[in-house]
């Protein structure tokens, strides 16, 4: 059996949302992405069917006019407010203030990645940690270069 055959079979075993096109697990009542109703019950035999089906797979009768399996999905209310401050951004700024520039740069970039995904806030902390970290790294590199030149006798 080839991998493409497995993928085709897996796609056939999923219910596709008619509203957003998201693949859902067979038997799901609602789309996991947009909440669209996915299942109806056959009026004649009670079999649960995909909302896009035109005929019942159990009795073969048309599914038009079949009532939905569940009336409405439960609404999830997320708390309003600002996202939490990224701990990587805080670490970046603290490390930059402690004089650990290269480590502060790494933490700052991780923080900006996390902030870009929308999972955290604190962009100004990350940027400040990055700026200070890059400045310290530049001075560290310059100092190391000057030390090596003096060691060799060129400066």
C-alpha cells in the first residue's frame, strides 16, 4: 500500500465543513473551526449522517428535511483584556540589564516570535531587550577584537 492511498482513505474518513472547508472527525456534531452543524438524524431510521449527505447510509431514504442532531453549539466566551506579557520578553530585558547581551538577543527573538503568534504581549520589552542585547554584543565583539589586536601587536 502506498502513502498516497493512506492519505486518500484518511480524507474519506473525515467530514468536511460546508462553511469553512475544515476536515473534522467522522461523527462530529459541529465543525471544530467555525462551529457549523455537521450532523443530522435520519427521520426514518434514526441513523446519524453527515449534513452534506443526500441519502441515509442505513435505510437509503432522502435526508431532506431531517432535523439537526443538536440545536446549537455551546458558545465559549473568552475573557477580554490584554494577553499576558511574554516571560521571554521579560527575561530578555533582565538579561540585557545584567550585561548578558548575546543571551538577551536569543530570548528577545523567541519573545517576538511568541508575540507574533498572538499568544503573548510585551513587545516593547522584547524590543528593548534586543536593542540593549545587540549593543552589548557589538561592544563585546569590538572589545574582543581590540584585545586580539593588542595581543598580536597590531594596535
